[in-house]
C-alpha cells in the first residue's frame, strides 16, 4: 500500500508539472480535475509548485475576451472549468484556503459570475465559478466572510438567484445563506435598508417562482435565509410586513410534508414574526426601523420622480 501511495504521489507531481507544458495543458487539466477527489493533498501540490497557480490564472483570464460579445464555445468553457475545478480544490483545503484569499484569487472569477448569457457554456462557467466560492464558505470561516463582504459577491449572487438555472440558484443562495449565518454578515446585510431590500426582494421573487416550481432544494435555503434574517430586530420588524404570503399559508405544505427540518424552520420563522415575538431590542429606540426607512425613501422617490419604479432594483446588482 505504501508503495502504491508513493507511486500515486509521483504520478500526481508529474501531472501537475505537465501543466507548465502548453502542448499537454488541456489534457492535463482534464486528467487532474477528474482525479482531484482521489488525492487529498493535490491542493498543496498545486499551490506550492512553481508557476502552476499562474498557469491556472492564465487559463481563466484567457477567456475574458469571449464573454462580451458572448462567443464562448463548449470546448473553451470545459477547459476553463477544469482549471476552476483545480482552484476549487485549493479553495477548499484548510492549509491553502487563507493563502488563496490573501492572493485575492476569487476576484478572477467575478467576471464569470457577472455574465448573463443563457447558452450552456456560460451557465456551466457560472455554476463552476459559484462552486469555488461555495467551497470557500462551506467551512464557516469568519475570514472568508469578511473577505467576501469586501467584494461584490452578494449582488452577483442575488442576480443569479433570480435569473440562473436551478443548480446555479441553489449554489448562489447557499453562499448568501452562509454569509447571513455569520454574525458579521447578518449585521452587514441588515445595516441599511438598501441592503435588506435587495436581499428581501430577491428572496421574495424566488418564493413567487417556487409557487410554480415547488423546488424543495431551493425552498429549504429560502426558508433558512428568512429565518436567519428574523434574528435581527430591525429585519424582523420589516419581515412582519413583507414576508411573502405563500410562506404564511399552506402553499408549500405538500412539498414540505417529508422535510421535518425545513418545516420546523418555517414554523420557527412564523413564531419569530408573530406579534410580540422577539421584541424590538435597543436598535428600535436608536434608529428608524427598516419599514420606516422604506416609507421615507418611497416618499422621497415620489417627490423626485413620481411613483417609485425600478430605482431600488439597482441595489441588487450594484455594489452593496
């Protein structure tokens, strides 16, 4: 067994070294992406091998010109997604995760998340890029959340939650959920009405879509996001007014019939929002409530532009 393990390690080092050869790179990316689950220390080899991370970044930036106007082929998408799979390996390893962040490598993925083209090569690219960010947040690291809050990740995820494929929506809302479950992340989103409105609007739109699709995989994340928002006093007050009706009635009773955990979360959410549940806390005496801010901003918008149109919607796609 030890001899076999040593042989496998030698083969893995040889494969990683082949990434430096442009004539072997495409096939090597494919081979390594297929074997990344079989060798636990692949992330360490990738990170510490001379020139390898630069090669992976080169693979990523080489397709930037194909994003606009959209001309990404399936072959080009597959190739860069294999490179992204190796980045995900580095992002998920406990010994390379923080170095990955300190190098600001997630930022190289944001142009892919910012695309809106629907063809399969673009959707595959978005989904694989989301997978890298998902691997970062999976371990509930406060350093990861702090880094992501300093970037555009929330508005990028919100747009994908509205317009992406089902799988992309699930990974995007998983990332938002992980941010919300961090105390700093929850405070950040509930700090201003604009941020809360952006997140709440997208969650509400997802609920409207779920009335039709009845997707349990999406619904469980939506419920958890609302439940976590209800932990914040100001957000809880606002949710008493704006929680979508389908979450209050029996619209999702059938889909939740066998999911005891999500059903319990929904029950707890409604309990939190019930009259007198949770109380307002000191924030209510020192700051306007979210609903009061909403009324004030609507009045200002009406005075300046007439009835409020899509102005606030920009907060879900601009920097938060």
